[in-house]
């Protein structure tokens, strides 16, 4: 079988992207398809129809994941791809959807030419990526043990939500998969950043998905009258908090490595113009591929906090919060993507993913890789998110050729 002759239908891919974007389309051109909403259910039904028309059998697992399966010639573990089709409230048409529809286009292209690979191919629509990744976590066996532990952003009951899309929380364990069932997973996604565009590269080869550590920082000073309290007698919690923000930024900028660190959440009390702030609560978000490196950054931050507390006569505490472990991409899949880019004469670079994706969870039990295409101006999770039709076609082409390579290697 001469797999090199197989190519995607780029016009069909981009038309399908437009058709899916019409479900939940916003006035400014973006998309709102919140997980479990009527729009999400309509989009899932549409994708299921497309899958079936492309010769796939479709099932819904206990986590509500929609799994389209295209048969292989041999009884082997599947090669899998996919992403999500739910969005943030004012999202774009490419985040998640590109990965699902490019996977669909891979199968359509094979089906058009009556080609079956050695391995079965699975295209997976993961449940609720934007609201907590319940689908991919259930598949990896990392979902919360109790429904009460899974808090939906809108407060809705996860058991009711899953029931709407054909899932069943009480049977969630049945959604778990292993490497004996999925030999490799490759996800195509828009970069959601500006690195590829800035470096004028067409394809990003993901080295891994970073670890995320959250720290809750509380500063306690003394509230007092803003007009009558002399400057040298103040214990201003906001002044101390501002120094913590600057300290974390300096650590992230000046420590060798590729880490990023942000304090984006504040709660100030009493929060009045004529009162010196007496208490500030902050949330720090620190990301890197290496957990030991993150621990070293947090140790630096703790030392800075101790010094700031002394200088400002405040009390500052740092409490560890949510932690997501990193997932490194398979070296074999990275090499396959790089080889495909060379063959197609597409420029590429290796890079971490600093955003969280379903691939992070799937990579906990099988070989994982990701392919990025540029996001124009680095914009994502916004209505003006954009990747050009040619960039979408290039990404889908790399996905197809990578899966063809893996079919012969695994």
C-alpha cells in the first residue's frame, strides 16, 4: 500500500470547520458551545453523523466521550486522535474543533480511497475539556472518585450532565482505557500562543505538556484610615502584595529556563478608597515541564515572601493548591512528526505546551504526541481566534502522515 499517495481534502476540512462553527455561533463570529448545552449536544450529533458517513462505528462511553472507530486490517491496539468540541463562553472556531475535524478528515480520506491501515483508527470527542476534562480524566483513570468532588463552573450536577449526553457517572470506571487498547494518541491543536508566528514556523512539535502548580498567598496587614495614618506607621497589605507580584515576576524572568508565572487573582479587603488594605488574597500560577524546577521556583518565592513580610511588617503565608503533573510527549512520536515535516518541507520547531489539553491525561497511559499550528497574533479563547485555511490543511496533512508512519512503526 502506497500511503504516500494519500492526502487530505483541504476544502472539505475547512468547510466542515465552518459548518461546526455555525452551531453556537456568536454575532462577532466566535462560538459558544458550553459542555452539555443544547449547542454542545447538537454539535455532538452532527459529528456523530459525519463519523458514521465516513465508515466509522460510534459509541459513547460512561464519561460521555464520543469514540468513532475506523477498522484496521489487523487485530492491533488503535491509533487515536481527536480533541474536544465544547468551548469557553466566547470562544473561537478552532480550539479543540480542529483536532476533532482533522481526525475526521484523516478517516474520510482513507475511506474515500477504500484504504484500511494495519491498526484501527479512533477519533475521540472528549467530554467537557473546558470545564474540567472529565472525559480524558475518566479515560486515564484520574477522574475524581466521587461526583461531589467534581465541581462544575456553573454548579450543575455532573451526574445529570453526563446523563444528557449518554454517559453514566456510576459506571465511570468503564471508560478507562489502557495501552493494550490505544497504542498511541496524536492530537492536532492550534498553538494558543504566538511563538510559531513570531519564529515564522509552520508546525510546532510538542515536547510535553507542562506541570501546573497553584499557590494561594495571603497577606495580612492592618486596616486603617488612609488619610490620617502616617506612611511610616502603616502595615499596608496591598503594598506587600505588590512586592510579592514583582518578586514572582522577577524570579520567572531571571531564572534560567522556560517557566512562566502569573498572579492573576486578587481579593482585597476592605477594598475601599479611603482605607488602607488590611488583607489581600492572591493566586499564583506557575508552569514548567519540570516539577523539580517548579519546586525550586516556589522555594525562591517563599524566601522572597519572608523578606517582604519583615520589611512591610505584615504576615504573609503561602499555601499549596492545585497541582497538575506534566506529561512528556513520546520521543518516537516527536521524531515521526519531525520526519513528516521534513518530507513535506514544512518548517517546524520543538516547544512545550503551556496550556492544558486532553492529551495530557491520555499520555499518562499510552504514547502521546501533539502537533501545533500557528494562532494568528497568539489569540485563543476569544472570538477573533484565527488560523488560516492553509495552516489548518498543513496541520491535518502532518497528522495524517504521522499516523501513517506510526501505523508501520507500532
